[in-house]
C-alpha cells in the first residue's frame, strides 16, 4: 500500500489506516488476531485503537501479536474516554453490557474524565495491554474544550514525550469539538483526527484553519452513501484527504485485500 508522511510530523503511515473500534465483534481471539495479521500483510502499517474499544480488548489483541509484528507498524491510542466502572476486556462482558445497557445505560456508557491523573493511569495500562514501551500517537478522545486544563495537559503530554512513552499527541473526534479545543489551545492539536463525510464535509473546519488533513474517518458510515458502492466512496474519500491517511475498519478478512488495493492508488 502507498505510504505517506503525515503533515507536520515524522510519521510514515499507510494511506489507509486500520481502526479497531469494532474488533470485539469477532468472538474468537484467533479470528481477531488473524484479521490484524491479514491487514498487516496487505500493507496497512498504521493501527488506531483506544482503551474504550472493547473496554481494552482491542489493545489486548494488538499486544498479543508476534513481537516482529509490533516493529512494523505505528500505533495510536487515546485518553479521555474510558470503559465503565468494573468493565472487563472480554467479549462476553462487552456483549452483556450492551444488552443490559438498554435497561441500565450506565453499564455501557463511556466514563469521561479529563484529569491528567486518570490519563497517566490509562496510558500506563494501555502500554501494558499493547506490550509496548511507547505509542506513536496519543489522542485526546472526543475532547471538551470547557473541561480540559490546557496548560496542565500540555505539560503532561510533553513529559510523556520526554520520557519516551509517546512520540506525538493530538486530538481525535467530531470536528466541532476538535476545532473548539484546537482554536483555544493550538499546542494540543499537533495531530488531528476528525470524522468526515462526502456529504457534510465536516473536516472543512480543519481546512478553514489553514491546516492540511492528517487523519480522517467515517466515510463509509455516512448514511448518505448507503446506496453507493463502498469502493467508490473510499476512492472519493482518498481524493478528499490527499495529504493524510483515511481510517477504515472491517471485521471481514476477505475484504482486506480489496481495501488495500484502493489504498495503493496513486491518486
């Protein structure tokens, strides 16, 4: 797959990045591992995860892969949104909470905590699950500009870089929330990952700040594209984000090679 350098960084990543938010929908561990290995073999070199995805299960799966695999990819994880209290990183617990959460929403609702103390504990736990000493990119997940103490976060993030736990940091989430914090605290927005679509062009909020697109996601989930072929939608998405990487996800191993061929386009 075509590789690209993310603007403003030294990150070399695949034109398509692989998201792990739905990885827990695969019941068997070996199927989850096989899917990620298939993606790697097809040319995906950037993987996006979070401690909230599968309540830590997605990070565990990445960490369970062979050591040689870990040195061939860049990884992004997140802080700010966390698993509900008592949640376990198991498929059975995730599904049970999703079912029971229809009656008791708190069982499945993300915990939002914008304290750096919680972020410190979360990053340490993520590194243990990933079995890595460092991640390439740490995002503030769905940031709320009103709740984040920008100076404190700036200091903490720089400390994580200095101590070798992260390479880069940034903001990830809906464009409106990301824009609000990036305007208030540009130093926290070194890398931006935002939802975008071909119908609404949410990422224009980034472009209007005079920034090139870095990471974008959400194109295939756009209801306006439901009648269109996924391949066509993805090709148009890459044409829209010409400077960065487009995040995609699938639970079907037989679709990986087709995605990789699209990501190999020189458009």
